C-alpha cells in the first residue's frame, strides 16, 4: 500500500482489490481517501496510466471539484480526466525543459 499527499490530504493506494464495478480497472473513493486498483487487470494494461487517471480524480476532489461537477452520475468529466492522465508526462517534459514546472 502506498500513501500519497493530494494537496495536503493523505490518500492511500491499494493494489489487488476486489472492486464492486467489474468494468473498471481502478476506483477513487473520495470519502475513504482510497484509490483501489483491481486484482484482475489484464496483461498489457498500463497500470501507471490507470494510476495517473485516478490521481487526477483525487486532485479534482480535493480541490473542490467533486460529485457536483460536470458529468452527472460520476461528477467528473471522464474524457478530460483521461486526457490529463495521458498527456501529463508529455506536458511535464515541456515544463521541465523550460524550467517552469513549479
Ligand atoms: Zn475516471
């Protein structure tokens, strides 16, 4: 289990979890402050990308954008969350090249 700080709030990451929703590889629980990664992820699936996606959710929750925001049943607009999660490493490289990452 990993513990990470999301805007100063401690979240746990648990691997090999049995998830209620069998259609997803991971879930963020903003009440328990836990990211759960499924125990049945198929070979070849990029777990780092899945983690980045869930961590973006956590940042959104902790910055005040929770279930009240955008995508009605879930709260977050999944396409934008995924876009940030996928593009983040490339954006980070550009920021680092310019020395403007902070
Ligand atoms: Zn999501």
